């Protein structure tokens, strides 16, 4: 093999796969074949080899285009699938958000109803406590009034003094039950 051919073959194995370098490689092969053809005297075999080389390069280009198209198609399909997945996730999250908001509104309404009912019950308990206190004082006054001889001129006795002192009625409480509900 001639030194020129060996140099071209060695450089062909180290060539990067860019288009410009391949073009230079094809041109180098053409020059070598033309050189070899003129030295040996057969130009027809050189042009046939050049045609075969060009056909091989065209076949590789065609396969590479097909491969690139297929790769691009797969990439588009992956991208579309990812987009579809994101849209489904968005729809699911919106539905979940709507359910949470609905549940929050129901819970808030329930809380407000319970709070209102609690306020009413507190007011009723306070009113019933005041009524019970008043009834206890009236009962003490009735039980103690007029039986003691130490009247002060107005008919009040020492037991009547307990009517004005709210701490004295704690000694004789009246028990309240659910059956003793006072009507308004």
C-alpha cells in the first residue's frame, strides 16, 4: 500500500462523525483512486469505486435520516405523554382542591352552628343559674322570715339578712334537674 493510501486510511479511522470531515474523507478517497487509476491506467474502475463510495455514503445518510426521524418521533411521543400526564394530574389536583374547599365550607358552617348553639346554651345556663339563686334566696327568706323574734321593725330577721348576703345561701342548696325546666 502506498504511503498516501495508508495515511488516508489511518486518518479515516480517527475522523469525527461530522459532515465536513466525511466530505473531506470522500474527497481524499477520490483523489487516491484517481491517483491510483492514472498510475495504473484504469480510470473506469476508479469512477466505479467512487460511485460505490458515494452510494455507500448516500445509504448511510438515508439510514441516519430515518433513524433521526424515528428518534424525533419517539421524543415527540414522550413529550406528548408527559404533557397528558401533567394535564391529568392538574385535573386531579383541581378536583381534590374543590373537594377540600367544599369540606372546609361544610366544617366552617358546622363550627358556626355549634358556636351559636353553644352561646345560646351558655346564656340559658346563666339565666337558669340566676333563677336558681333567686329561688334559693326566696326559699331562705320564707323559711326564716317571721319566726325569729329579733325583728328590726321592718319584719326582717337574721335569716332575712342572708337574703342580702349571697354567700349564706350556699349552706342550703336546691338541686336542679333536667325535669325542672322553667318556662318563659
